[in-house]
C-alpha cells in the first residue's frame, strides 16, 4: 500500500495527508531506497519528456537542423508559456520548415500568470505555442520531417514516430513493450504506464549514462541531460520547482522533471541514481516538501540555497496571505 508521505497541518492539527510511493534505483534498476511500493504502476506523464527527446539527438535530426541546446531543453519541458519558451519553439519550427499550425498539442493559457495576463492585455488569445507541451511536439515534428513521416497523424500510436518512441522507452526503462500500458496524455500523444522502479532506472541512466551505456545512446542521453542542466529555465520556468531544483543543485548536476498527477523524477549523476515519485491522490501541493526531504536525507542539503528557500518549510497561507499551517514530509530513509 501507499504510505503517508506528507501531512498538511492547519495550526497543530493534521487536516489532510498525502499518500504515495517512491523509489531510488541505480542504472541497472537495483533498488537503493524506497518507501511504499516500487512496483506501483502509473503513467509516466511529462516525466517521460526527456526520453521522448533522445531520438531527436540520436537520429541525427538535432545536428541536421542546427538545433541549439536551449531548443533541446524546451523539447523536454512542461514550460510556462513565457516569451523565451514561445520564441524557442518558433525557432525549432522555422528550422524544420514548419509553423505553429502543425502543432497538435492543444491550447491553454500560459502557466505563468504574468504571461497569460500580458496576452490578455494585448487582446490576444493563447495558441498552440503557449501549450506547455509545444516543445515536445516540435521535437516530434522534427523527427517526422527528418524521416519523411506523415505530419498529420503523428499523434497516433501506430505512427512510426510513436513506435520509435515506444521502443526507446522500452529500452531505457528495461520494460518489454508488451508490458507498457498505453494511454493518451493531456496533449494527445501516447503516454506510458510503467512501474516506478522502471522510471527510476531510466532517470539514473539519464543522469549517468556512462555507468551502463556506451556509443550513440549514451551520447544522446548525455546531450539531453546537459541541455536541461544548462538551460533549466527552459524545462519549466519562473517560480517552478524543476527549474529551481536544477539551478539550486547545479554543482551536482541534478536533473529533474515533473509529470501530471503528482509524478516526479530526478536523476543524480554523482551516484548514478534515479528517483521516481507518485503521490497517490494526484495532488502536487506536497511534492516540493517530499522531494526536498528525500534529497536532504541523501545529503543534498537545501539550506542556504536561495532558489529553494520558499519551499522549506512549505507553508499554508489563507486568502489574506497569513501563515496558517505547513506541509511536513514524512519521508523515511
């Protein structure tokens, strides 16, 4: 069963709790630490995005189109729709000879509220470029252009692009294709149902590919991870946990990526470990407290890191912005 990973206090009374499961593995999938069930199966959601970007590099499309590391980073992103995110996606599309009309990721307002307000003040409506998944979709379109695949049906599970992606996911997670449950993600592409243990293995490989791989796959994983580390603002955005974690732990080269429904994954290169977390109720409000508690207990102290101060302690405020409680992680290592 899932275990209590965080308690939400209002005053001194526990008002709510969040149960979940997490596991840390090495590059071979061996369990290093765990709480709850490492075999918990859930959808990888956007924590899979770096691995969906790997074939862009390994295939040769990345070099062929003259793409830059910051553009590769936005392919890994659930971005906030800020100006520099939109500009990067537009740049990718220009380089592959397409425009935003080819994106099939859907439309929603920018995640970053000031960006959404700026659009409204200009009398403009958001479009596909502002979708948090537009970077991922631009990467998928780059692969379609490179291989000459159909651009209209790239969302379909049987499309060669999605079959290639599924093969990559199978290989990095160590999961047979027939054991991967396929659903539909929020942006319309296939999403992968996997165990937390297999997700953690993939993130260990992303963080430290040379520990288990050689050749083009290792080089592609390293290129993707370096792009994320060097351009963390592209992976999420202003006041976002992924960006703040990678900036705060830049010296150790940590890579991190959230997924919807309170999935979170981290790669730790200095020890070759990967972390995969799932909060059972799908609420992400306790994720920062849980993640930072795990990292602190592993020796990655968040003290005196400006980017992370707002998360420790994680406070509960009322509508007058008065502190009325806190969220405490219940992590056991």
